């Protein structure tokens, strides 16, 4: 009996324990609170029941003031403590130093206006008159308040920044309070960040803006793919800076109520030209305060409206002088009140899907447009009668077209009949082009118009952004077939006639470009059609190469008017041992790294179109040794002892004698793997932009590459080979 009783007691106990476990098995999540200002140090964690909320608390940190909690490390979204927990979450805390620092920067208002009484008129987001656009700094040891009082007019668009490059920009997101009755926010397609959004005026008046800055608490968006130490001020922001807005009443100088000029430009209606005639200008109705425009459009046109600023000369003729604040594109269409089934709003511009008359009613106060369609189409459709191939490539005539900067008869299609145009030309793998009516890409035709880019299982043409690009080398006849009713029916057919006919040049100057800034590297010159390009690249970096005829002046490389010929990701070869470290499947025709490391690319022009192979790869940048030589250092050109690099960078201190002339020249030589028997010379052409003593180093006479030290002293030298080009910076020690 005792044994049975004991068994029942144990059974009952197990039942009780099991029951208790079941009732306590409520799902929980871990909330982790971290300090963003100290490498995400964990401040505390807590277990929170799923469906409940996290605890809002204020941590303390000596020498700092707690700002707030954020949902993301970029601090662009404040954490919502009313939000139910659904899983593990990290909350990011930001502290600011408990110290005051006087702000010595100058701030300006930058923007645009269509009203001549506005100080922003004609400035086009630049500093036109610094005295008028500069904010006044208060004289205080306890606050940094920048103020400006000015008249603003409906449609004026602006931000605050310290220069034309928009360093330290302060946009709509910094405004305190509700300003919806007279200002609104406008984000750009480049950024969804409110701090970078434009401030748009919706009510004319006199305004005072007080910008309160806290330079000791400024932060930098180092996670942005475009961030570098050189451009860091473009990514400066603050979580505690504010803009106070005071509406003082009516403008001191009321707008003259002269309607602003809003005009249309498009692919077919103006061939993307800026036409100033009344036919292409919106009409202003003073009674309704609305702008209207009506015109017949051919199906397949693409266009937008801009605010063109123009002025009359002494002869009464109008001249275009700049762009104003208005940009009416597909994002401004009031889809609820427009005939959208006749519109293509998938791109940035407004597109038409049917021949007919389109009428536009634009409300400047709402910055929106209503579009109505009528099937009336009396002007008919006349096809353009001049066509060119415009693009870039290894073959002529694409090579010399330079994406429309150099359209000549060599790029012109031959007219077969009224609706058929044709050109026969060589194309190499990676060559890309469009068929256009002019250098502005009016009437452009591209990959979407190509018939059968794939034949017999072989892809001959592929889409390269907005271009059609060649996959298979050869001599081609390209035919443009024009539809009699609209460009929506136009097609491009092609025939490959055989192999390439022309002989290729094989020696070029090659440059590497990579995201996000796409600056050009140092020059890599081919020898007998081949060249190796060595560079350290992080993971997921997109890049390409460009090439130019040998001897092209470096100041032209990468310029707007001379973009060079692009070597795209489609030119990746099959022979590189380490080709699997990169990919050309980026969606925009670039190469992309799959792993971080030191890459050596071989570019081979000997077969015509360039072929790229990754012939070597290492996880780390090879180390090198540096020497200094020159009379400014030791009175002669004998080399110093070698100094070894660490992680692709070498630092050492030297004492230099300063003055003018050849007795004060010097330079460096680097020795190491892939640097050649005689090493790499580092001189004035390698001077960086970060050293505080770089200004004491001048260029050797007659454009030589030696440094000339102009100030005696002890300098720290930093030579960095981890980027696009070898850089040397100087810092004054004493």
C-alpha cells in the first residue's frame, strides 16, 4: 500500500509539474538595447512577451546626454514603443556629448524661384549673391543660431547648406512644428530621406528661419555606399539640429503676379529641345489661378513640363536663361481625376498610349496636374526623316559617336524609303547604341523595339539600361521600320552579314571606375594590346573600365563631353582563373565583386573587342616598401631606408628642407609585388586632398612629377594604395 501510495503521489506530482510548465510556456522575444555611439555596446536586454511592447527608458552615460531610441542604426526612423513585439528586436540609442562647441561654419539658403523679387531667382541651387543668401550667425557662447529673413513666393524651393555641394545640408526634416499651412515637403528621386527633402513654399509671405546647430553632435552616414572620407560632409546629418519657421505676414515685396513660364519638352513634341514659342507654353488663368495646356500628341511620345526662366532682350526677343522650380512629371499626375488608361506613368516622364488631344490642368498650389484625353487627332503623324546610331563601342562609327556628342554622317542611317532606314556597320561584343533623331536623343529607339534579339538559341542583342547592346561580334545591317501612325509600332530588325571587317586598334589608355562615385583611376597603358589593372575592392562593389586613345589628356578623361568607351560586365572572358570572384549579372551592365580582395584584371584588346579576365586574386592587399629620395630630404637622390606598409598603407615621419627650385625637390618609390623591377614612382600627380600640409608641396617646374617642399619642417607622410590610385598626403608634425 505504501508503494502504491508513493506511486500515486509521484504521478500526481508529475501531473502538477507538467501543468505548471504548460501554463508558463508563453512565447517571448529578446529586446536588445545598444549604444550607437560606442560600437553598438549592449546596454541591456529584456525578455518581452510576444504581442506586448518594449520598455521605453532613459540610459545614463557620463559626459553625454541621451538623445532618443531609433529603429535603425542610420537613425532615420525613431523607434515606436507602442508597436507590438513580434520577434527579437534591436533598439539603437544615440547619445550626444554634454559639451558646447561654437559652430564656425557658414550656412546659405540654396534653391530656385520663378519670382524675380525672390533672392533665389536665377540662382539654380547655387550661391549667386553670398551676401543675400548667407544666414546671420548669432554671437553667443551657449548656442549656435543661424537666421535669415526674406520674402518667399509660391513654388519657391530651397534647403540650407554650407556650400554649393550641399555639404551639411539641412532640409525639410529638420523643421519644428506644423508648417503645413505655408510650406510642404518634396523628396527627390535620389533620396527618401526627409532631412534631404526640399522645402516648398505654398503661401507667399515674409519668413524668418532660425537654424539651430550642434556641431559636436554631428553624425555621418558611413553606411551609405557613396560615403568616402573625401566627401563625408555630403553625408553629415544631425538628430538634434532644428529649423524654426516664423511666418511674419505678407511679403515686403509682393509678387508681381506675372505668370511664370511653364513649357513642355518631349521626345516627339519638341525632340527634347527647349522651344520657347507659345505653342509649347502653358496658359495661366488669373481667375482660377490654374495653368492649362492642350496639344495633339502621337501615341508613344514621352514628355514633361518645366519652368523655363526667360528674359526679353532690347529687341523684344525672348531668350532662355535657366530652369525654374517647376517640374511636372509622371509623379505629379492626379491619377484619381485623370484619364490614366491613355497614359504611361511607369517612367519618370509622362507617356501617351493613343493618338489624340491631351489637355492638362496644373494647380501650382497643389503641384499636381489633371490630364484629360480626347480622340481628336487632326495634325497627323509625320515620321522623322533623319536618323543616327548613337552610342559607344570598340568599333566605328559607334566609337566616335560618343553617346551623341559627335553625330556625323558616319552615324547616319540611309533612307531606303519613307518608312525604312538602314545602316551597315561592324559591332563588337559590348558595343551599345540607340537609334535617335538628334544629339538630344529625340525620337529615341532602343532595345524594346528590337525584333528577335535571340535567334536559333543565340542571344545576339541584350538590354544594357536604355540601350541595345551587341553580344556577338560581327558585321550587321540594322534596319529601322517606321510605323505610319505612331512610334509605338516602330521596329528594329537586323541581319548579321559575317565577321567584323575593320581592323582594330589595340593600344589604349585604360581607366577603372567603381561605385559609388565612379571616379577614374590612374592610367593603365596597354602594351601590345594587353594591360593588367590591379586594385583592392570590397565585396558587392560595381565597377567598369573605360578606354581612350593613347595620350588623351587626363583632364578630358571622364568628362561630360568625352565619356570614353565603356568596357562592361558583358566583356568578362572565360580564361581567368579567378573569374568566379566577380559577376556580370548586375542588371545594369556593370561588373560586381562577390568577395572582398585584391584583384588583378587582364584586359586584352588583341582580338578586337576587349576581353576582361581575373588572372589573380588575394584576400589581402599585397604589402609594399617605400623609400623617399631627393635633395629636400637628404641633399641627394639617394634612396632612404625602406619602410614597410601595413594593410596597403605606409606611414613615416621625415624632415624636409623647404624653399623654391630644384634643390628642394623629392619623391617616393614603392617596391613590391606587381610594382615592376624599378618600382612605382610616387610624385606630385599622386598628391591627395586630406593632408593638412599638402599646400606646402608644389609641383616641379615644367609640369614635372617631383614634389617641391616650400616649408622646412617635420612631416608625417601617408602613402595609401588601397583605392583607385596611389595617394600621398602630408601632415605637419612641427
